[in-house]
C-alpha cells in the first residue's frame, strides 16, 4: 500500500480498462446533453439547430471525435505502463 501511495507502484491496467469503458458509456450521454443545451461548441450558441438531421450529424461527429481521442489517450497510458513493466522485468 505504501508503494501505491508513494507512486512506486502503478494502478493496474485492469483499472484503466474499467475507467475507459465507463467513460465510453457515459460520453454519449454527456455529448447529447451538451449539444441539446448548445454548449458543446461555441458555434451552437449562435446557430439554433432546428433540423433534426443537423443535430444527428453534429451528435455523430462529436461522438466519434470524442471516442477516438478517449481511446487514443488510454492506449497511450496503457502502452506506457506496459513499457515500464517490460523494462522492470515484470511486476
């Protein structure tokens, strides 16, 4: 426990995977909520979305971009942890 609190030991990759999937499930709900309020991008504050097709396209685009960045971020973190473990010879 002391090693974890002093950052000599990292959290497990399994914990990161759980955090990733929780965020991946919560993210569409958050994007939908922010798009409906018009606060996700500043352009939505000046343009009122009246057409459902535009709203659907905006939601899909925001969803895909956010999911890709979320995934790439976690792949980088997990890759870093795996490199650390490989140089240590395993934990």
